[in-house]
């Protein structure tokens, strides 16, 4: 079997430590918090203005709205510091600055990309396609977030990436998000908190309710029941955790894609949002939206989660539900199959599985699909993003781990009508780490979270040793023949 040609595009996405975001920088000890605040309040008004002037001269050019960031951090810390809302704007800003710090989002790595068609194709030349690329950015402490880039695949197959804006912005978190009662109840049941107290809380809520509605219902239920204090406390903690794990964020439409960063927000993703696999999902009536599975990591455990958007401006983040929501690497098919949603996954951290569901947010009963077959994947296999529909079958880009923890990219075809049936697999890697590409933060790794097909070509972004990323182009006919040649 001859090697398949992977045409380089010359597009590289390398980490830039100058792209920084402001994060809260707050001691865990409340005594220290109050000590810091009291030192600030001891300054005169003139001294406060002088210090703010020095800070703005030093940091203004690195952020779009540094004053707004300081005030948000003041709001986070004010109760712990025992501060009043009656403070002047300048004093609030200075206190907020004392509890702020810069975080270099991609100082360590910019990797594991996925690529989808842009929601706006207006003005694109004939035969070209505008795209959105998501990337996993990793900085100090190995905390990961989602970044975006945009560009155009031209009719001749070349790729142009839009200029990267140097300043980044975090989204505004919706203060009173809405929840779906059915999903909320199912997750409570999974977590073992389906009890009399949670039933009282949920019974007064509608099929769709807000965070404020939930808080009011919790307070009302607490006055109606006589339960063991610990049961009530644990159930309340679970309700709060679940609510905060399902949230909505919004970017200003005036921002460009490369400015937008989704940084960890909920407790279960506090140590990272990892490996988002975006896909454009089209319903049977022709309507479409974008969604991604990703791995939430809190420093101890991983949890697959789900993110939805139609415009990459407004995002809804949701917990996934069901006994099959385990391990890393869940990836949604881009349309229903025989009326059901379909997901490729790896429940056991070794083999590939398929799942089907009537509900996008509930997954159970995974079906075994494939075990490692070839030496380059003997340790384990997984997907490299959502399956891609072709006339010959569902094209699944895979990754295999072999000796010396070497990650390679492969491919296989599944039957269009029944994806539990494997049509064929590449016996040899499509892409493997070689030369300089094998050197990086985690050596000997090539990895992707999803590509697309355009004009008979597979446009595949992939990461290089968990450090940087690039885009390669593969002729679809050549790839298909190689898969079917066995």
C-alpha cells in the first residue's frame, strides 16, 4: 500500500504568550483578603488615583476593557473583604486590580483543532468556503480553554487564515440562565439525589425555568419539609452544582473570532475545557446548529459536557446524561440516522463504541464497534472528531496509540445506513509524528478534533505534539481507495 499524500497548506497555529486574559487572583484565606483590602482603603483618594494611573499606563494596551475586569473582580471579592457598595468607583477599581492577575491563555500550547463551515457564507467567492477553527489553548497550570480562528478555503484548495487580533475577550456569563426540567430531573436521578426534598423543589418549576426560579423554589421547599439536615444540605449542594454546570455565555457581535475565548466557568471544568469536537448538525427539516462535546476537568475527575451555538456569539453549556457518558472522545454524527441521534465514543479508554439516542442529551447502551487492529494502535484507539458523510460511507478519522505512547492518525469507513458495520480501515497511519513534528510539550503525538470535506478534499487540521497546530489536505478519492483496498 502506497503512502497517502497529505498536502501541507503552510498554515500554522502557534502559541503566543502575549495573548492574556484577566482572571481573579484571590487568596483562599479570608483574613489575607481583608488585610489586602484594608491596605488599599488606607490610601488617600489622591494616592488611589495615582496608583490607578500607573496601572492603566502599564496594562491598558494589553486589554480591551481593563476597568470592567477590575470591577467584576471587586464584585467577586467584596463580601469576603467586608467592603461596601458605597465605595467610590476608583476605590472599587483599585481593590479589584489588587485581586486580579493576567493569565497567558496559550503560553504552553495551541492544539487539538476542529474545523467547521462558518455560519455566514455571504460574499464568499464561487467554489470557496469560509470556516471556523476551534483550538484548545493551554497555559500556566495546564488549564485549557477554547479559542477560535477563521479563514477561507479557496477554490484552488489553498487555505487563507484571517489575521489574529492581539487582544482577547472572555464572554459575559448570563446571570439568570434557563434550564430544561426534564434534563435536570434525569441528572438528579443519575447522581442519586432523587429524594423527597428535591421533588419538592422541582414540583413547582415549569418545563423551562431560570436560576432565580430554582433559588426561590429551594427557599420555599426548605420551609415546608422536616428532613435530616445533612440530606437537605447535600441535595441543595447538588442542585447548586448542577445549575452552575449548565450555563450560557455571550460575546459581543462586534468581536472577531480570534478575540473570543471560552475560559473555564463552572467548578467541574475549573482545571480545563479540553478537546472540543465541533460539528455542524443539520436536522431533517434543514435547520442547522453547531455543537461540540468536550472534556471538563476539575483536577481530579473528567466529565464529558456539551456546548451548543448557532452563531459562535451565544453559547449554551450543558451536562450530558446517561450511563454511557464516560471517558473522553465523544463525537456526534452530523445528522440523525434512522431518526436517532448517533455518537461515536470510547467508554473503556481502549475501544471504539457507537451509541444511538432519541434525545441529544441522554446517552445509554453503547455498542462495541472496533478494537485496536494494527501495531500503531495496539494501546488504544479513539476518534479524531465527528464522522463525515461521503458517498462511500461515514468517514471516521481515528487516532491510535502504539508503542512509546506514539499517537498516529488513521481513518475508516462505516456504512451510511448502519454505521455499526465497518466497510474498511487504513492499515497504516494517514499521518504520523515525524521529524520536527514529533518534538513538543508531549512528544510523538499528532491529533485532530475534526475536519470537513470540501471540493473532493479532506481538510484536516491537526495538532503537533500538543504544542501547535497545522492544516493538511488529503484527496478524498485517494483516501477512500486506500481504505477500500484491503
